[in-house]
């Protein structure tokens, strides 16, 4: 039973070597192409573009065929000069409404496109978070597997010393308990990895059981170029939600203008042609007729329709302005919060890498030597070993949290954040 976690660890490492690792860029690109939510967002963009194409045009003309003035007793066209077959073409000619409606529809399309871009950045952030979570779990399993082997050797040493009479039974029992606890941690991490792998597969549009194998983690932290002033200024322009809200605000202004000018009458023109039969007594001897008509819509219900519609449009425009301003304030605060977290993580990473982990590892080595020569007790060795495990996993978690927070900051700013110059490769 105790060999099962180590066996699973070995199998997972062999699988990684056989299957090959996937880079973050690869899984991001796959998600952008196959994520179901993004496919739905692209469909909504196509729908919005098609809707906008329908706006800004005149209404369809109407063609009407009429049979005029047929006698009831004998409905024939050659009974009276007033009878005839009439073809009429009618067209509504709006003054400004089509232009305003078209402009509003174009801004609506821009808002939907920006919303799709926002979803792309959101999926990108989720994929990045899952990618580094899986990497963190892999590294944690590797650390636990390595330390589990050491803990078992310590347990064997404590058992041998006890059997020889130079050790305590409680030391051997404590080592066995710690080994079992490590085995349980490995099992928990393996379960967490299965869950994280399923979440990643859903983001990538893969089957639930598809294997996700990240690249091995690099040594240390890849610091980013974090200029608060530059990032904040660029975010107000590049953030997809900011662009979506700005487009919605412009659309609301066009819609308000459309409502304000709804009282302007729309011109209606019509032309007709009437075919007549030759009838005795007709002074025109069956000559055909043509006609023309012009009309306008009378805004008789101006106070009950146009004025309330204008007030509604004004309120919606004010709502859009307030939402835009509110989001700008939130965006600035979120960027500052993200930068503060990244600064803290950079300092924590340096502390763990330069001091905490090396010093704890040195304490483990020192206590092992002292235990073997009888200069310290077994409990001190166990405490140092468990501390090392905890600190090494905490260091890997810092690396995960840093990359996840960078992805969040990129989502907020709407652009990739480059590596800091001192960290850039050759």
C-alpha cells in the first residue's frame, strides 16, 4: 500500500517523458481556437455585424396592384371609363433616422466585438491559472515523493536503532506516522491534479480525460516589467471592457439623438400607373392614367410618445456614462492591487529562494549528521524535514501565484507584459 504513491509518481514521470510537454503558448492558442465560450462569442459578433448591416438603409419599397371601380352587377373593365388596373409603387424616405440608427448599430457591434475580446483575455487568464496550477501540483508531488523516500530511510534507521537498543520506539513510530502523512498528501495532490486537468480540458475544448502535461518549471521567477503609470494609462485605452463600455456610451448618445429627432416627419412618396379599356363615351378613348402622391407622418402624439422616448434615451446615456466612469475607477484600483501583490510575491520568492529554503535544507543536513552521531534527537530531524517540505512547496506556490497574477494583470491591461530586462534571455 505504501508503494502505491511512489509507483504513481514514477508512472507520471514516465508519461511526461513519453507524451512530451505542452508550452503555455500552445495551450493558450488551442483555447482561443477551440474554447466553446469563445465560439459562442464569435457567433454573437457575426450576429451583431449582420444586424448592423441591416440598419442605415431606407425601408423596403412597396408595390401594390389594385383593380379600380368595377361595377358590382357586372365586374368588367370595359363597362365604365372609371375602371382600370392600377400599379402603385410607394417609398418611405426618412430624413435622419436611418443614419442615426445605422451609427448606433455600428457602435453596438463595436461593443460586442470588445466583449468578445474581453472573453478571450478571460479565457487566456483561466488557461494560464490552470496551467501553472497543474505545474505546481506536479512539482509538489515530486517534492513529496522525494522526501517520502528520505522519510522511509529515516524510519528504517530509527527502527534499526530501536532494535539494537540505542534508539527509542517512539522515534520509529513517529517516522512511520510522518511517512503515512506524506503518502496521504501525495494522494490528495493526485486527486487535485485530476480535477485541475478536467478544468483545463474544458477550457481547451478537449475530452474530460485528456492528459495535460505542462513544461517543467524554470528555476526562479521570471520577473515582469511593471510600470504602474504606463500600465494604468494603457489599460484605460486597451482594456476590452473599457472599450465595450465606451462603445455602449457612444451607442447611447446616437440612440438619444435618434429619440430626440423622432418628431421630424418622414416623407412618403408614391407613383401609380392605371391601365384602362376603351369604353364608348370616354372622351380619352381608354388612354392610360398616371399619378403621384406625397405625404408625411403627423406627430400628433408627440407628448405621449416622442418626449418619453427622449427621456428614456437620455437616462440610458447617463447610465452608460456612469458605468464607464465606475469601471475606470475599478480598473485603476484593480491594477494597483495586482501590482502590490506582484511586488510582495517577488520579495517572498527572493526570501524563500535565497534564505528560507537553503537554510532549512542546511538544517536538515546538519540534524541528520547530528542524529547519526547521537548529538540530537530524532524529533528535531523530523521537524526540520517537515519544515523543508512545507517551505519547498510554498516556494513553488509563490511561482504559481506570480504567473497567475501576471495573467490577471494582462487581462486588466489588455496586453502582454514583457519580461524585465535583467530577466530577459540572450
